C-alpha cells in the first residue's frame, strides 16, 4: 500500500468470516444510522447554502469587531 511517497507492507495473520446472523440483527440499526447521517449532511448543506446566499444578498451581516471581542473574552 502506498501512503504519500512511502510504501507500507501489510500481512494478514488470521481471517474471520462474517457472522450473517449478527448482521441481520443489526441491519435495521445500521440502516437507520446511515439514513440519519445522510439527512444530517443534507440539512447542513442546505443551511450552508442559505447562509451563503443571505450573506451575498446582505441579509446577514457579520460584525468582525464583535467576533473579536467574543474571542478575547473566551480566552480569559
């Protein structure tokens, strides 16, 4: 396997077959976890695009001096 400019040599010492009964038990949970993850990503992308659009339209104003003050107070 190549990592950056270096080569890494791996060896496998044992193999364990997948437990299909265990997978079947956890399938619904795994599916729900992936669906939730995807929904969260779509929502974050939507919020980011709305924020970007509103900033470009001037509906959101970012006051750098207020951010700097908040940052200074959090460092104390």
